[in-house]
C-alpha cells in the first residue's frame, strides 16, 4: 500500500500537464486603442487564462501567437442597450407567432453569436425574463456570445403607490436581475411624455440603490429625464427631447446618457413590413420614426457640447439589428460629429464604468479581462472599419480569427 505522501505526489504529477496545457497567448500588435483615449504601437499583449497578463515585455517561450499587426486592436465593444432575445420569427414577423419557448431561445442564441462576432463582448439587455437562461448559458462557456447583463422584465408600473415599485425592485433582485430597467416616459412614437411620477421614480431608483442595483430609465421628454436624474437613477436611455438645462444637470450629477441614433430607427424603417401591425407599430408611428432620425441626431449633437456629460454606447438593438451594433458608431461619428476616439471610449471604458465593471472590461491593461478585438482598418481614420471586426477574443478565448495573415 502506498503512503499518503506518495499518493499526493502522484496526483500532483498527474495534475501538472493539465496546468501546463493552458499555454499563454501572445497578440502581436501594430496599433491598439486602449479604450481610454491612448494609442499603443508596436507591442505585444500577453494573455494568461482569461486575463491580460502584460502589455509589452518579453513573450513567454511556449505562447500561442496571433499576428494582429496591420489591424487596429481595441478592447471588446460594449452595447449597454441591446434586446438580445428580440427576433423575427419563421413567419418573417417581429416576435414570430406561435413559437415555442425553445425556438425563441435558439433565436436568442443566434443573436448572441452574431453580436459577439461583430466585436461586442459585453451587452446589457433591458430586458425580458428569458434573458436569464441565455445569460447563464453563455456564462457557462458553451454557447458563444457576449457577456450578458439583464434587467429581466422592466418596471412599467405607474398606477400603484411608490411602495409597489420598491417591492418590484426587490423582486427583480431576487429573480436574478443585474440591474433595473424602468419606463418613465412613453415611446418616441407616442411623444415621450412622462408616465411615472417623480415619487415613483424616487422609490424605484432609491430602492435599487439600497439593493446595490443600477437603474436604466427609458425617458424621452426633458421633464422625465430631469425627474430620473433628480431621483439618482444611473442612466437616461434614448432621451430624444432632453434640453441643455437637463444635460447640464445630468453632467453635474454624473448621470449617464445613452442616445441611440444610429441603428434602432434605421432598422425599424428598413424592416417596416416585419414590424407593422405588431405591438404599437402602426403607420403613424412609422411616419414619426422618419422624423425621429433628425430629432435624435440633433439632440446627440447638443449632448456633445456638454463636455462633462458621460455618454455611453447603447444601440437599442431589436429584431433585425443584432450583429450590426457597430452602425451606431458610424452614425455618431459621421452624422453626429463625434470625435472617433471619443466614440471608441464611449463603446469601451465609459460604458464599462456605467456598469461598474471598469476594473474588469473596457480597456487594455494588465489584470483586465482579455476582451480584445481587431478591425481590418482604423476606425479613427475610417468609421466604417468597425464593420470589419476580424478578430474576437473574450475572456482569453478566441472566437473569431478571419484575417488572412
Ligand atoms: Zn430598448
């Protein structure tokens, strides 16, 4: 019979090759944007396991090497507002009719895969109950997809007392929500007026804060955005009619602004027959969305003049838009007039900070998650380069490597 130390010794030897198999990865870089406004040139990024071990220095001798010189490297992009489960059914209609939950879920998986391949390594879904299953399946590392955070079912309660909202916030937390999504105004198609009272907003955002949850608030009118800002909510979504006065207030309070000017309305208009007649999508709404393109663009331009306003990168991607989340970037730069480096920071470090994840994602630095993408072209010189994401690594795993080098 072997002694205990001998057995332990044998186990140690057996376990060594498994550890040694996890070889470090070296990415050879010509040009990298670090997500915080800096450009890094001619270096290597060393990845150990799921994290960036170092930038620069000597390459480990046993590393697997990817040559990304000639591409533009960036932290994985983040979409703070993507409805990852929304899809067109087999009938070609928004949501699909008579679908089984399993079928719907597999469409969500399609969305997750194309989103990741587009270079988005983290998204926030605001949200539906089935997001939880998809989030957890991706987190298990089997289904390729972006890291998913979800609000689960949003809060739309406007009739009950403020306490009702506090209760709903606690309920979402218990159900496993990562943050809370609140509807404080009507849709842009319906004018965007405030629907939730100031007291209800204070209750919802106050209780969420007490539960350590962030709050994303759908608010189009200036008054609804102002009320949400004063209630201490984390982020104003859409905000098509926000005024200079309210942008000032948001900048002062550190409230994030999530304009969606480059994908969602364009996608509705391109796919009009698939949406028309479902939900609140009617001819009147579509006529309004045509006008909405200019309204949202002009409000975004106004937002850019408020230097301290923190603008995150959300697209409000719905059915038909997943995997094209980068279009928002192009419109922000080309039509909105945003400095491309600032637009990169918005899609990386600023969005990460808005999610309280700035220590894990959104920039290239040692100790960060190895969420690293590369474009064929440089988005600082040609905004459309973001359509050509040819390398995707998430948490140290390479999911896409399409460049011919
Ligand atoms: Zn939305």
